[in-house]
């Protein structure tokens, strides 16, 4: 499984746009895309905490592979 498929699926199911996530993390949409697809840079621990807090996610399910 490449990238964060479960996380991307969650965002789609809940109508959460990539721009909203990028704005929350204070990064560009293209940088977010790179992180979601694991094409280089990964999410920082602070970004994981921010996403988990905002969207009530379990990091063990969405970020650990």
C-alpha cells in the first residue's frame, strides 16, 4: 500500500479538501500531496498531532503502516 490510503479515503469520505488540510498545516497543497503519497517528505510529528486533534483521528490507524 503506497502512501496514506486510509487517510486519503477518510478525507474523501468526509468531504475534507486538500486545501483545507494544507491551510491547517500551513503548507502548500503540492507539499501535502507529496506527504500523502509518500514521495519524499513525510508528515512531522507536529503535523500528525494537528491532524489527529482536528479530525479526531487515531494515529495508529492512519499513520502507522
